[in-house]
């Protein structure tokens, strides 16, 4: 997943679908493991994206470019 094309909202939608799919009692072990791996990757990318935004806000706040949150 390229960083420029990563959209947090899309990741959350995909994670919701993964959860629904994992709750299906007929899912195979192999499919559930593949979905789990995809979910972990999406969570990591989401956390990285959120961390990046938080760091940018801190920098802007410290430089006085935005008011305190």
C-alpha cells in the first residue's frame, strides 16, 4: 500500500469487512489467517498514519502556527 494512496477511512472500512468475514463460522482456517494478516497490516498502517498526523500537529503547535488543541 503506497503511503500517498493510503486513506484512513478506507482502512477502517476494510477492517470492518474483515471483522464481519472473520465472524463467519464457515470460514476456513487458511482464509481466517489471511484475513488476520491483512487486518494487522491495515492496523499498523493506520497507527503510523495517525502518529504522523499527531507529530505534525505537535510541530505546528510548538511553532505557534496553530492554537492549542
